[in-house]
C-alpha cells in the first residue's frame, strides 16, 4: 500500500488561552484577546491553530471546543483542532449530542 505524502510542510500553533501567572483577582477572558491572537497567527502565515485542554489545574483553562468556535470567526484560512481533549473527565451529557 502506498502512503500519499504532501510535498509541503504545514506549521501550526498550539496554545491554551489562559491566564498568565503571577496575577491577582478574578480572570475575565475577553473574546477580543483570542481574536487578536488568531489574527496574529493567521497574519504570520501559519496553517493551523490548535487548542489544548486541562480540567484539574489550579490555573483556569477555557473549553477548547468553545475556543475553536470563537477562533473560527477570526480566520477563514486556518485549520482548527484540539491537541488534547479530556473527554472522560467531562460530564457525558454535555457532549452526547456532538457524537449523535
């Protein structure tokens, strides 16, 4: 069996939109911050934008599927995906409709 290979190298950015430490007070993420980040990735010519996932960390993380949905508004060219998605640690009813 022959494995078809693309003759170009694709480069993406893996990020977790999260609060930087050290900081004080409640973290209030803004959609404009994510949009600026995606626009910068797109402007610099990267091919894809990937989001990670963590649930049990002391630093809060946004849901990667939500981040991808919001990021897709800022770029029509980039491919989007999750580099890590911890489905077994999430409540099943939230994602049951996605798999149906």
